[in-house]
C-alpha cells in the first residue's frame, strides 16, 4: 500500500485507517452544509447522472466530483466502426470535462470504497499518488471488465472489444494480417492469416464480425491484388443455438441468413475453451486455425466492486433496490454494468445496455435531488426497452421497435439516425455524418499505425528550495 496523502493538508499516512482517523477528526467538519456528491466512472450511466445533476444543482451549494480512469466518455455502440476504419477514434470520444460545468473531474483509478467511513481512495494515474475523497452521496458506475472465465490463454491471445484502444488494436492487427498475407504465395498460410474468428454472438460480436467482414473484403478488392479473396474466412462462434438471443427468433433467423449469405460461417452451440497464438480450441475438441481471435464473450465486475463490503449477485454485481440504492446504504447508488437491477414486471434483471444505463442515471439524479432537498420519497426504477437495433453489414440492419420487426436498408438507416442523435456534441455528429457520407465514395484507409511510446512517472520529487521557473528566467535576464 502506497502512502496516502491528505487532500487538504500535506500530511501522509502509511495505512488507510490512520488516514481516515486523521480526516474524520481534522477535516470532516469542513463546510458541513455543503453536500458532496461523488460519481465513479465515465460511462453512459455516470455521465447521465452528471449531466442531470449539473442542471438540477446549478444554483445549489453542492460539491460534485466525477472520477474516471479515462478522461473521455466513449460512445460504445459505434466501437465496431472504429475497428473497421469507418470512423476515427476521436469521433466517438468526448472529454468528460466537456460535461463539467459545475463539477470537478479527476483522472484517476478508484482504489477502494469504504461505505462505512464514506470515503473513496483514488490513485492518480500520472504518478500513482493516492488520495482519499469524502462523500455524502455516492454513485457507483464503474462498469466491468472483459470476462475470460479465468483462462489466461484466451486473455493473452485474443482481442477484446470494450475500449477505444481495443478497437484501434483490432484495426491495426487486421491491416498487419492483410500486409503479411499479400506477401506469401502459400495457400494455407494465406488462409490462416486471413481467418478471423469472433467469439460471442450478442450485439457486440455480430456487429463486429459484420464490420470487419466488409472492411477486409473491400480492402482486398481495392488494395491487395495479390490476395486470393477465396482465402478470406470469417467465423462467428456462438455458444447458443442462434445468434442475437436478445431479440426474437424470427429476426435472429433473418440476421443469420444475411451473415451466411455474405460469407460468414456461424458455429452454433460451440464454445471456445482455449487458444494459442494461431488457433482457438473448441469444446468439441476441434482446433480452428486463425491468426485473429476477437473475444466478446461477456463482462465481469472489477476487483473494487467484487470486494466491496455489501450484498452481491451474479457475476459479482452489486444488488440494488428499486430506488437503485445499495442495501442498508440509502446514500449510495449503483447503475450500469456493475449493478444487478430487478425487473419486477418480467421477474428477471434489466440488461446492461446503454439505453438502460441512461435511464438509470436519470432516475438517480432525480433521487439525489430529492435527498438533498430532504425528501425521502424516492422514485422507483421502471423502464420498458424501446427495442433493439444492430448494423450487421453494408446497408443492412435489423431492428425490433415496439414489437415490430425491421430489417434491411430501413433498419440500417434507423440505426444511424437514432445513434447519431444520441451523440452529445454537434461537432462530433458532423464528423460522424461526414465519414458515413464519404465511405461509399472513398477507399477505407489501410495505414498501419505503429507502436506509440508512453512515458510513465511513478513519483516526482519536488525540492521546495529550488527557485521557480519564473524566478530562474528573471535571474537570467
């Protein structure tokens, strides 16, 4: 455990308990009338809470802080389009500071949460310096991490599809495979280099295989004349008996037919149980040779969530009540991927989707407003999904809206219109719309971006006796 520095003074402490004791006795009475709202995470749910309480508490004397290990909000529905080179990474990322009109943003890793002491320990990313933050009200929206089911080989040899770095890495790897395949006349080697397997047949997996299928085939046709298109092999591995189990069977069948018509092989009732550098091992005992394995097989909670001293449900998620409060903690809310929220109407749990997280965030903001205004009659969360949509190929989508099925070009247009409207800033909307517009006219870029050096500083030693930069410049003049 690194030394913990006090946020309000220069004292440091070797243990969390010694810091907590100091903080509570020395600083806890500081501005007791100012309520402190602390938001953890920078995803759809957390940003939804932030935006709403910024509006509600514009003139209130409250202190709002949001902590995230990324300094941007990521519009995840368009992540596969970054992997396929259709969109630039900056088009689907918005700095969290853009939303902070009143709030303070801290770019840091959440280290631990103490529900009893109402303190959160964070670690600054730049130099790993540890701080502790006090809260009166806490919103936990830390999301989750990719679930490899404790298989290190799958983790080491596959690409996840969860972050912007993942999408960039997949795009770079696809281009690298194309470049290598273009330099060999060996049929088997070229086929192995051009075999792309995606594990997981939910929305993320189906949209990813659809995007990279189009990207690879268009790139080979226009830019790689030495590659035999017959050697391109796209495989979707599904543990279920059909793809997209989130939607009805009829629409799932439509999606399956389209994918297969476009050369994608779907392996149903099949699990990927292991892998090595150039192949994936299936539960049937078979071994599939592939140079590219993309894993969309689910998520799990991170250690901060799983180790939290409260009630947990499946996959370590936080159990919340109808108000989205943690049990026995009426001042703590949880939402998004890390929360298990009961849908009493269907006797099941709400799915972890963006549209649900946004609504959860809106409700939490309303309940926070009530609590701060001494109203304990909190609202219950209830939400009926408006439907589901996916783009699975060139000008082809599927959608179920209010019980009605759509497929083909109309669903494709609807997907684009809906998600473009959800992009938070006009500038980003314009960039995305422009990229979509010119995609049919221009070639997809196949520039391979190399490794980018990143400097890490674990600590900075400051000598207070050294003159300031200003003083040094004056002395030289």
